[in-house]
């Protein structure tokens, strides 16, 4: 495992804000492509965000499900949980000299209500016309 990922994971579970911050470059740049307005720059915003998380969720736990390294890029799949918090997703991080210099976060709240794939597609498409759907085999 990448040492910065191991340090980050350990700091999360220890709620060690200073050790967590040591994983980030002072000029860190964060993007959340699914939520473009949430991008930010600088380690001080990381401090603000994670001090709020650790303070709001004393039972916060990070589970590292999978991780991969490709040159200076680290990929990690996470499950973050606490009373009142249930998030899963992927982080992609650029690392230089064992510090995270940029991140792309794809972390989302886990939906508690079970929605089938058909229900999800109906919601996504708004019940769009079936003209592009494959023919119904029962009509042959």
C-alpha cells in the first residue's frame, strides 16, 4: 500500500487532524467533478473540513476497500461511516514526495432506500420514449 494512503487511512481512524494534514501539500487542489462548486485550494480548507467531520462524528470510521497506484496517482475506494453518516466512493489523488497535491473526490451519501435499476432508469430518463429500446420479444 502507498505510504501516503496508509498514513491518511490511519489518521482518519485515529481522528488525528495534524497527521491527516501532513498528508497534504500546502497548495493542495481539490475537485469534486459531480459537485463542481465544491472545489477548493489549500490545506487550510482541508483542516476546516476535517475538523468539522471529526468534531461532528466522534465515531467516524474509514474503511479502505481497495487501492491502486499508477505512477504519481493513487486511487482509493472508501466507505466512511459514523452515526448519521454513511458515504462510499472513490478518491483519485496526485502525490509528490508522499504528499497529496491534488484530489478528485467521488464520495456520495449511500442511499438508504432501495431503488431497483428499473426505477433508477425511469427516474433518470423521466420515462423517455421507448423508441430506442430493443423490441419486446413477446410481440413476435
